[in-house]
């Protein structure tokens, strides 16, 4: 008789083997999940670093273009700190708005006559040898008029090249001392230049960074530059204490020559530590941006940039970008 000595697995053995296999499989799954999570975070981090490089290059170019070697830095930059709503922009939720004026061409026209018209002026432009307005790029309907120490950023309308006249009204950037220092005066003898007025701002409801180019007093073209932007700040550097070609920045404020670079300060030109500074001392501009990427396990706390508020977004790892650059037109107007 041939006996069958082959023995099968007992139920206990099968249960133990299954448990071991499950543990091995679970470990493999956890390892794969960890590797996938690390890969996602690494990709997100590299993406953020790439975005920061693009934003840095973009703002260095925009700041350097301010004035276009035709306008003084005094008339080229405007920072609205912790700004309220201003048509067509929302309130900033602790962020800043930055407006940059750039000359659209190197041409300028002389104003030969000026008549008050509402809040603005009707201007007659030099027409000797043909209307000078033909030499200006007025496609964005923005300009700046300068007469000695008087100046005003103006929105242009009723442009009539045949009569060589136009209407100049307080422009979108005229809410700042850098862009309007003009009581209702006679602008005869002033110089009119065509400018581009571009405002950079953060939209809190969507955490987007926008660029707005004016084509009229309160309207224009709005573009999204970047998303996942949790703060946007700007600071102005002045060379005055002493005048040495540098804009000194210090953590404790001692000898500091920057406005808007430290939290808890409310400084302005002509008072306190900036008593001896003037708007014409502007030499540098700094931009600060906070962005990040999703990281559910991260709890690193809050982050701030320049004089902005502390930002803390649940489930997001935040990083800050700080850009400093020299304003372009300073050498032309010294």
C-alpha cells in the first residue's frame, strides 16, 4: 500500500503566513506612499523656487524700467502701504500696492496755454512745425506734466491733434505726493510726457498677484501674474543719512534708510528718523512676496516679509522672496 505522507498547512500556519504577508505588503505600501509624498513635495518645492526666480527677474525689470530715463525716480514709484480699497482695486488685507510710471517715449511737448476745467485743465500744446502731440505715444491716455517744482500725473482725454489741445485730469496715481504737487496753476511753460501707469497688487479673495495697466482714469487691462501669493510688500530706500550712495538697512532701525521694511513702524519722509530726507533722495526699491506649497504635515508657524503682517496658512509650507534693486533713472537726474 502506498501511503500519502504529504502534509498540508494548518489553519494556524495559514493565518500566521497571511499576517506576515499583510505586514510586508503594508510596509511596502507605506514606503511607496512616503516616497510619493516626498516626490510631490520635492516637485512642489522646485516649482516654487522656479516661480520665485521668474518673479524676481520680472520685478527687477519692472523696477528698472520705472521712469525710463525720462522721469525722475520721484515721479516714477508709489507704494500704498497696507492699502484700503481704491477703484478699481480691493482692500489689500495687510499687503501693499506698487505703482510704477514709465515714460512711453523720450519725446515731450511744451504746454503753451492752460485753462482750468473742472478738476483738471485744458491744455494747448506747442504746434510750431506741426502739432507736437504727434510725437507722443498717447495710446494709454496717461501723461505727466512738470513745471519747475510743480508736477501732476494726469489722465488724457479730448485729444485733438488738429487743434493741438487736450484735457488733462488728475490721473489714477495722483493720490500720492510723488505724483501730484500741483494746485490749480497755469501750466503754460510746462512739459508734457506720455507715460504708462502700471499697478501691481494682491487680490486677497483669490490670493493672486495682478498687474493693472491704465488706459483711462479708472479703467484698463488687468492680468494675473501668479497665484498662491499670500503677501505682497514694497519698501523704498533713500540715500540721506549720510548721502553716500548706499541705502542702509538695519534690523533695529538705527541708521536705517528704508521706509516700509520693518514691522511696527509708521515712518514718513520729513519726520522722525526721516526728518532730513526728501522724496528726491529715492535710490532703491524692494519687493517682498510670500508664497508656498501644500504640505498637510507641516506646522512651521507664521512668516512675514518687510513690514507685512504674519501669515500662517493651514497645510501650507510658506516661503518668502525679497528683491532689492536700484531705480534706473537716478543717475540721469542727479
